[in-house]
């Protein structure tokens, strides 16, 4: 609960008269029919009559009010908890004001925090009447003065001087209602609505004590100063006391599940485009990896490991509306908090969609008070980071000639020998990496207006984000409008809405892969293997293509021309939001209904221009225009009941229903052979080849209906228990397997509240033990796997005179026995706070088993070409340890906090259907780099093991036979099966793309008006298959080579034991899939460094502002890694779009991935 005061001191005579503030007839509505009264069996007659004998001080309060009169706050409390306050108007004084932010707090605590600073006591009479009175033994305070201070009767009649000042927060925003007193006296006052104060002190030795709920207290010596600006630091423990969970909130001290919270403060300094990116490194157990560094590209989010070969993405709940694609929904600046529900206890309330974890996002809302305008803006420049050292033109020629000489030595016929490049040949020296990269601007502007009254609140924000790519012709723009409105339309009825409208444009270039996935291949890959002896432009100013001597300098496409001529545009229109209503049926019974909409329309248009020498590239030109609308409608209803029995027992019960319907369509067409390729003729119907015109249309839909419930119980706030149940029915399964039940339970023990623990309380301020177990589901396995699918394009020979006739055939076999994938998870956690919670540690150990994983069962070839049916036959286990550490302190004007998190995880496949392994990660036609099979992680690299380099003929003779063409200087492999032959049977599991350790570290420091923050993030224990190195180090075509080859190649016995000789004839052996190209993917990255300055309040006022902060920020400033590629942070390539499994069986393969940009920005935050 957050509480702050603004009051004028007063003199209170003896209370002669007690007035009932309001005489109101209290009545209860008797309910005759309510479809959601699933709790009646639990609460019995408690719903029919007021609870007799129940102490009203134990009733819970949720109320947010800013800078309101005490009288108004008391009136609101009367309505919420069904009590009446009796007091004299002289006692409360009409000019006293306070700010209150309580969520699920007991009335007793609210009244103590509200009335104690006012020297007001209270007494309870019966079950509804609370009498306010002056504290016993208190003499009246002195009459009000013009400087809003209260002075004790025995204070000196005169003072030496007056001190004025302003109290602000870390963002230089004024804090109203801050209490301050002169230390050692009863002289005090509080700040007004603008955070200003005035107080009298006796001399220079005076010390002012500042305090406000939600902030750490502070003492400030006055000295010789007459004006002060005081910055209070947020008390993070107080701010995190209430945590957003599934369909509600809970006090953090009452949580029995594993929930991590990321607040606006944690992410508002990160210049990222999407809310999923903002999670990276901020929570233990959560691994966030960008697919590529291309603007607008999505990211991969994994919670507690990889549990299936199918979809592993978590479920996002944004203001109650579910989605799997959160990237384009919100600007991160709109986020108030994100709760990561990691274990079964916290996530089971979402049942069939929660197996991969749930992230509950709460957006910012308007608050009671005057309108507030806030502008957040930053602008900057991006550039590439480290580049791969490549050979220059002369080094390339030298290496080429050495390879030709090596190969010619074994060829006796001169006509068959490879010619050498004349050393006198004059050639360009193009750095193709530098050619495709550019400095690129980035800018972001967000303007919001918010405010409200006691009954209504509003927030309107607009956002413009523009990130041009560091590779030519790539970029992303987004326009967003967001509104949040809620209003109390009747005494116990509230309605509201949250609406997000976004429009985005993306210019796409090949960012990964070799074109197998349909994107034309990575621009970086082309830049790496294109030889430097070819120019960017020819003599006519056009893009140069084939060099004069292709045999010497290769036939790869011009990477600059390939990037600039890409015409691949994506537009996205999205409407996301909800409308809700709440009815406070009884004081402890609340009904809520909400309808949500996620409408997403994507239009992608790709034109492949015909160009190059003799028009060899994209011949003929083609156009594909695709329109993909998708809508998901959600309707959920919840009934929440809170019950307090006596002083020891608290029960919270939730029951609800949810219905979801999703429809996706895919409509488009293609055309080819455009005679005129100018931009304004690139439309369907303009192609000259009528036979190349095609159209297509697809439709996919599913529905889900659910019943769910939760009961939380607390005994003396020490012993806690929670039970969740959900029943889901999904149209994705056959009628016999359509429904499934999911259960979870958890317990907790607040040890620090035990009497025997109190002697340790001064040292260990918090100690909590909790445990949970439960089962979650996964319905994201594709639509209707139980049904066999029919496809067109199959010809039959029929008739007396046999003629081919177009027909249909089964293209995919179904399995009517398919059922839900399920995840069973056990968790034990420890929370400990030391030194009044300056140091806090949270530790969780978990075991997560995913069973009934859908895997394909191959059928004999005689069964036809239809795709294999799926069966529930796989099981995967993830075991892990999560640690979260927070330390915060303040020394005078200097304050700081350090937050660290780490996750250790082990992934293992326990079983597959008939033990059949699943190959994945195509690295050549019919060649795969990974193998998923029992006993190893999902997507484990399965390669030959390099065992150095053959140094002489003797080693070739004495080792396992590798072939007749092996020469000294070739790669030597390990004979793992001991049969004396090196074959593909010698492949073995050599590493995993899944990190065994992920971690993050954030440090925030503040000194006076300056602040500094640093954020580090990294992973360890994972491998990356450096596939592009097979092109630039494999030496099988006339491609450029790395400096690693130039400097480290084998040139004779003892010269190298890692890089082989340069030879085309030797490449068949040397470039085999092996650990030669398997690299350590560990890295530590300075993700963000920012320094800011808050203008003093007096100076900000000169600009008409209530607060102004300016800052400089750097993103991805440096990376510590052994990985030789451009960027170790990567997930999957575009090739995955054409592989059988698009999940985690084929990740960690680098084809020359678009790298992350290094970003430098300057920005400001200003409010009015």
C-alpha cells in the first residue's frame, strides 16, 4: 500500500460532539439467479446476510486515490468495506489531503497508515461503526500557519529562518504528500501537489527527515542552505508487494508459486521495439533470443527450457487478452509491469495454453488527479559491431594460387591442371562487409495524456518508432495509438476498455539461411563469400555481377545489388484490446466480464527483379502478393470472493469461464515475367506469362472453451495454500479427446512471522519456503491432426483411351487418438531477505516433464507419399535452478541497487516413438546438423569429431581409413565406433544449442540529480554450428576466405593442427559436418549503458515543466565471446520455414545471420 499526506496543521479541542458523517440506509441485494455462483457451496449463507461478528478491520481494501481530502477518502472506504465512520469535522479538517494506493490490504493497516500521522485514533463498535478520536494524551497542535507547518505547543515562539524546497522521485517528478519533520522535534509539514514544502528550523544543525510510503526514508542536514531539492528513492519491496497473477492479483507475501515481476522501471531505459525484447536478461528462467538483428524481426522466448519438438512459445496475457505474438501489440513504454508465471501453480489457471509458461502484461492506466502530459523521445544512430576479418584481394589471389599449386601437384596432365591467377593482374579490392552495412538512424517518440477523477480514469498515448536497418534497404516503422478508460457508472458497477491500434511497415532483406526457406538467402552470407577482386559497380554505374574471370573470382551475386534490389515489403494492421465490466455484488464478492479482440492483418508483397549479367538473376521476374487476416475473439467471466474468518483465516476463491474463437485466412496470387519492372507496374496481372499466374486461398480456425477455479488460503499470514483447476475443450482434437483437466497445488510458509524466529528478525527480515506441483497443457500442435487432409494436383489416368485427369489425394494422414501434450512440473522455492530487505535472494529448483509429445511415425513407402501421422509418443525433461538477487542501499546523496539473476538448466529427451531419432537443421541437401533422440537434448548437434590435422603420411597410414585421397594437411576425424573406417556412422552428439546458463545483471546508481545504469546479459554452455564457415573456410568454390585461413592454414608438418591445407580436392573431406565448424556460443554483452540528468525542479519550472530528464544511452556496446562469427546471439534461420519441424530441433545454425546493431541514442523525458 502506498500512502502520502498533504495537510494543514490544526488545533483540536476536546471532542464535545460526535457526528455521524452520513446516515445511510445500508441494504443488501438478495440474488435470485446468477450463472456464475459456483462458489455458493463454499460460502453458504455468507452471501445472504452481512457477516455478524466479523471484525471489519480484517476486511480487504483495494483503492487508489491521489491528493484527495481525508473526508473523501473516508467516504470511499465506507463504500468499499461497508462501514460507517463517526468523527468531528474539527478532527479531520477539510483542508487535509492524502494519497492512497492500497491493493488487497486489510482495513486495519490502511487506517493505521492514514490516521497515525494525523494523531488520530479509532475504535470499532459492532460490525460496521468506527469512531475516530484524538490519540490519548495528545495536546492539540498549534494553529495553522502560512507555511503549512505544525508546531508543538512547547516549541519556541520564534524561529531563526524558513527552509523551502521540492521533493522529487528518480525521474524528477514531484511527490505530493511527503511527510517531513525536524529531527528531534514535533515540527513538521508535508509537500503540496507540486512536491513543494516550507518549514521553520532553529539553526544550521537542524536535520530534516523525509518519509513517504513507497519510498525509502531520508535524512537531510540543512546546513547553511535555505532551498533544498530532495530526491526520494523508490522502496522496491513496497512496490512489488502486489503481484499480478492469472485473472487477478496477490500480495507477494502470499504467493506460493514461482512468479517473477519486471516493472516499468526495469525496462523504460531500453531502446527496444517489442515487449518481448524487454524481457531479456530481466528474469531468471526466461531466455530471450532474437531470431536475427533485422529491424522488426521477432524474438524467441523460452521459459524454463525447451519442452517439446513443437511450439515452445509462451502465452502472453495483455490486459486479460491472450496472444502468442506480442511483438507488435505494445510499445514497451506503455507497460506498467510484466509477471512471468513459471511454475505449474501460478500458470495452471491457463490450462491448455500454459505448458510453455505465461507472461501477464499490465499496461499503464490513468490515475486520479489533474491531467498529466508526458513526452518520451529519443533519437540516435546505429552501426555494425565487430566484422569477420576476411582476406583482401592480394591475400585471396595468394591463397587461390597456393590451393591450385597443392592440387596440381598430384595431376600429371598439364591440360587438367588448374590455372593460376597472374600476379600482375590489376583487380579491385572491395570490402563487401563494409559495402552492405551503413550507419542507420533510429528514433522513437511517445506522447501520453492521463488523469482522472475519483470515479473515472483515462490515458491516451501515441507512439512513432522508426528503425532503419544497418544493412542496406532494411527497416521497420510503427505507428501506435493506445487508450485506456475506466469509469464507475454506478455505486458498485465499473466499466472500462483498453484499446491498442498499430500499423507497421517492414522492409525485408535476406537476414539468414541460404534461400531454402524462401527469402533468397542471407545478404551477409553473400557478402562474406563474394571475392574482393570484384567491384560494386561496373563502368556504366550499374551493379557489377559476373567478374571477367569467374573461374578465378567466383560467380556469386553482388551483395549490394542483391540488397538494394530486394522489394519485399510487409504491412501489418493490428487492433488489440478489450472491454470489461465489474460488479461489486457484495462487499467481498465481485463479478467481472471481459470481451477481447486480437485482429491482425498482414499484407506481404515480394517482387523479385530480373537483373545481372545476361539477366541471370531471378529469371524470370516474379511477384507474390499475400493477404493474411487473422482474428481471435475472447470472452471470459470471473467471480471472485474474499472471506476472512475471525482474525486468522483468509480465503480467496475464484471461478470463471472462458471462450476463445480464432479464424485465420490466407489469400493471394502470383505473377511472373514482367516486361517493364518499374515500381508502379509491379502488380498482379501485369506479368507477360499468363501460364505463370496463380491464386491461392486457405482457411484455418479453432475454438476453445474452459472452466477454471482457484482457492487461496492463508492462516495467520504464515501458512499458505493454493489450489487451481481448469477444464479445457479444444476443437483441435477429435471429440473423444477434446476435453482435458489440469490441476495444480502449492503451499507456502512465512517462517519470518513465527514467534521462534523473532530473535533473528533484525538480521533476517524475510524468510519464506514454498513448494508446488501441477500439470499444464499444450494445444499448439497444429489444427486438426486427428483428420486426414486431402490435396489437389494429383493426376489419374482414366478412360478407354487413357488420359491424365486432375484429381485429389490424401496428403497428410490423421490419427483420431491424438490428445493433448501435457507438462508436469514440481518446484521448491526459498525467499530470504537480509538487513531489512536490503539484500533479497530468491531461489527455485524445478523439474519439468513434458509428456505425450506429438511426433510423426514413418510409414512404409508402399503406403504412398502422404505425410506421416502424428502420435503422442515423446517425453522431455528439463531440470533447473533459478537465482534472483537484489541489493539496494543509500548513503547520503548516493543510492544504488544491483539486480542479478541466473538460471542453470539441463534438457534431455526421455523417449520418442519406438526410439526413432529426429534429424533437423539442414546444412546441405539431405544433410542435417542435429539429431533429437533419447538421452540427449532437443536439437543436439550430431557431427563427426575433428581430431586435429594429419601432419604426415605415417599418421594417415596408422589411423582409421578416411579415403584414398587423404593427404597430409587434411582434417583427421575420430573413429567413434572403432570399426577402422571414418564414415557417417562415426557421428556423435557433441553439444547443444540450448544454454545451460543464462544470466543478467543490472546496476542502477544515483547521485544527486545524476543517474547511471548498466545492464549486462549473457549465456553459456551452448554451441553454434558456424555453417557459413563451410563456405568461407571450406574451400570448395571460388569464394573468399577468412583471415583465420590465411594466417592459420596448414603449410607443412607442425604448422597447424586446426586449419587444414587449402585445396579444392581436399574439401570433400575437410568440409564434412564436424566439430571443425562447431563453436562456443557463450557471450557476455553490455546490453545497455545509460547516463541521465534530472533538471532541478526550479529550473524545470522555467520551461513550464513539472519534471525533465535528459540522457545518453548505448546499446550492445561490447560483447565478450569466443565466437568468430558476427553475432553469437541468434536462434534460428529462415530455412526453418521449409523444414518438417519449425521448433527447437534446428536452432543455433549460423548461415551468416544479420547481426545486432550497436546503438547510440540521446533522449529526454518531460512532463507537464
